C-alpha cells in the first residue's frame, strides 16, 4: 500500500507520499526450518537482503519535489517460532509465537528533480 503523511520538521510541516512500492529482489542465502517437538516450528533466516523500488514526493511551504528511490536492506536476520495446536477438532492452524528481526545495513538512493 501507499504511504502518505506529514511530519513536523524545523519551522514547518513536510507532507510526503510514497507509492508504487515494488520488491525487486530478495536473497535468502541461509534459511532453515526445524521442528520443535510438542510445540511447533522454528524458522531461521540469515544474512538475507531485500531491494525495493518506489516513487516519492515531498512538499513543504518552501519547495516540492518528486522522484524515484531504491532501498537496499542487507544483513537481515530473522528467527520466528510458530505454534501448531495439538487438538484434532478442526482444521490445522498455525500462529506466530515469537519473532526477532535485525538488519545491518540500509542503503537509500534518491533520484529527484532537485
């Protein structure tokens, strides 16, 4: 979904809109899934990366600008635990019990008119 909002900054407000968000690359060089006896499933993703392209525009009382942006997030590590209920009374379900995520580097390239 698009992101729209405003922030107070210095002497005025900055209005922004981020649209056309597309994930253009995902790398998962290290991923594993293991069973946790009696409780669920553990997912571990290591050293992943993600590249996202988007359109942006900002407006202040002084100027406005629009452009494209590429965001590259690397050194992403995720550990997630999913629980699977043990009753046989209905359809199988899965719930996220815990999740820990860290990222190491974020590189943002802005291309605009100004």
